[in-house]
């Protein structure tokens, strides 16, 4: 369970992910959550501060859960945001570390820019929603993600990491590893994974 402990951090610090990893190093095998009011090092998959990551299927799980929390009218904006009422209400960034036998650890950072104090009840709802989605059949989670994703059918412009490759086309689908499938003018269907892009915008 994700709700095994609340790890306190400073209100402002370079990285909540780093703080969690340091706590895990001190107590191996411990799971928990880390709450921070702000973070001077908070960045998303495109290197920008909570804007526009696998972390793969974890993104599908977390974003669908966040949309559950905000209820009817909440929509997912690929790769890492949830919008409701015409504004961003949540964003996620996932930091995965690999070991010799696979995934060593994964830190899920969630931004809730519209949350009002006290935030304890909202945080509890977020954790419960993530736990429920983690326990659901993957096919059902992916189906709900597709239904909630506002990016589907829209024309997108993508810059890949390194600055050498650009791609544009219509977003057709999202698949299990978190990739967005884009149909180009040449008729190709290209899967774009969140961790491979440096910028993303709609046409």
C-alpha cells in the first residue's frame, strides 16, 4: 500500500524525490508519501516546472486516478496533466530507478495547484484513488484513460530530446506503456513515449 507512512519534508526544497530516496536508504523497503508545499527543483518529463514521463503504465494509473478524484468533467492531457473547469488541477511526474533485476524504486510526484489548506483530506483521496487503480485490471484502467484523455483526435507538435527530431500529426491512441500514438502526414503511426519528448503542444 502507498499509505504506509507520511514522510515530512521542508516546505521548500530541491527535490521531494531525493528526500524520499534518502529516507528509503535509511530504512530499506519502506514505502510512504512525502508532502511538500513547494519544491525549487520540481520538473516534469520535458524539463519544465510542472508543465508538460516509463514511467509507462504508472502514468496511466496515476493520471486516471487523479481524474477520478476530480470527478465528472475532469480530463487527462497527455502526457502528465489533469484539467477541470478550464484549468489544470493536477500534474504528475514519475522518477523510476532500475536495478539489476528490474525496477528498484519509483517515486510519484503529484502537483495539486488548486488545493486549498488543509489538504489532508484531498491527499488521502488521491492516495486511495491510486491504490484502487493499481489494483484494477490493466485493460480496464487503459480503457478509462482513453475515454478521459482530451488529447485524442487533436493535432500535435512534438520535439524529441536532443533537438534533432520533430514530429507532428493527429493523436490517435495511447497504449499500455504510456506512449501516445500519432498519425503523421506520411501515413505512419508513431508511438511517442513521455520520457522521449522535450516539448509538446497542440496545433
